[in-house]
C-alpha cells in the first residue's frame, strides 16, 4: 500500500514538469486483431487473437494493457498472455517522443504452466507523416522460474483518418518472435 501511495504521489508531483506528447501521436487507443508466436529452432508455432489499449492519464503518462489468446498449431493446447503497465512519454522533437514503459506480465497455459513476470522497455515513437507513425523499443522481460531475456520491438500504424488505422508490431526475442496486426481506434 505504501508503494502504491508513493508512486501516485510521485506521478502527481511530476505533472507540473510534464510535456505534451509529440504532434500526431496519441496514447489513447483500443486495438484488436491477429496475433502469432513462432518459437525459434523448433516447429512450434501458435496463433490466435489479441486485444490491447492505452489511456493517457496525464500529459506524458499513460496506462496500457493487452490480452492475447493463442493455440499451438496442430494441437488442442492454448495459452493466454496478459500485460498491464504504466508508460512515460517525453517529447524529444516536434513529432517524436522518448518512450519508457514498465509492465506486469502473465503467461498461462493451464495444467500448472502459469507464470508471472515483469518487463521494462525504452525507445522512440513518432509521427513520420500525418498518416504514418512508428516506434522502436528495446526491452527486458523476466518470468519466475526462467532466465530473463532482452528483446527488440518494432511497430507502426497507417492512419486512414485521425480515428481509424491499421496497427502492426513485431517483437523479436532470443527464443521467439511474436507479431500482431489489426485495426486501431484512436482518440
């Protein structure tokens, strides 16, 4: 409880020093679509669906989360992945932000394969044109019972108008590659 109160106090205290998000970049959106995972050096692939979103809670702080449900190809085995966290964005150019995030991670395949973890990532996100934005992040994730792993993440959004777009992301780690593609609603 004390840690939560301290974090809330720190966020409120930082508000006077906050900067707006870069022009053309929104941290308030909902997206859903197709999700897939490929395990390197094996024949194991999985695919399914995912939903995610983000909500700006201050000029340069946002909450984010996602849920994915995938089934391993040619099996009846499926797994869920949850992610929830807080992010900080700071304008470093008129159309680019420095982006940092920390998140709670959850992997659940049932039958005792249920793991909690955390991740931290940092990088840049920006609007290249009024209809195209992208980001590049480097991160580290660690689940209980497993060695931690560094990863890289690239993402982009093609905007049809200020509200609707198509979003895509690829996450490349040491042992697996995950990707997502689907529509996004921003406001």
